[in-house]
């Protein structure tokens, strides 16, 4: 599902965020926090993630993550596996060092603990996208 947050016809797909495993409250919160120029796609299954990643490129992915649910790990596998170079920001309530280390081991760019400040989310997306762009640049 794509939610258009702007009527600007010049918005490109690099200005789209993929929200994975969205709950209605998180979707509303994300729409309220992120800049109006961003579009938001959502995916709930590994198959939807694969389809979305094949159809377009994204600025970043936000993952609503619960480490005790196998489904959350499956969604992370779909995002971080298969050679995708998408910057991923995990949103979780689990602040344990074990979960953080395991999630970062997948190649996740940032882990953000809920509840979070609006600016923290905007900054996490901006930094993750910037890190991804810089790592994609050839070394001089």
C-alpha cells in the first residue's frame, strides 16, 4: 500500500520509505513525523518486501520489530538478505544488548527504541540513507 504524503509530481521513488510490519498507530505516527515530501509504502510479509524491492528503490526501510516473534526475524531476513542495499532502521521496544547486537549483525543501519522522539526518527532515516549513499560511492 502506498500513502502519498505530497501532491508534488516531481517526487521520485528515492524519496519513498518502506514501512515493514506496520501497525495502524505506527503508520499514523510515521506519517505525522516524516517530511511531507516522502511517500510511504508498507509491506507485511517477506513476499511483499521482495515485490516492493523489485519494483522500486527506497530511501530507507523502517521495521516495526518484536524479537520474540519469528515473523519479525523473517521480515529482517527478507530486507537484509539477497544482496539488497537498502538502509534499514529497526523500531523496537526491546533495548537488550543481545537483541541490538543480533539485529545489527543483519546489517541494519540503526536501531531506534520506542518510544522515540520525532527528531530521532527523522535523524535515523537521514543518517541511514546518507550512510548507504556514502558506502555505495567508489573509493578514490
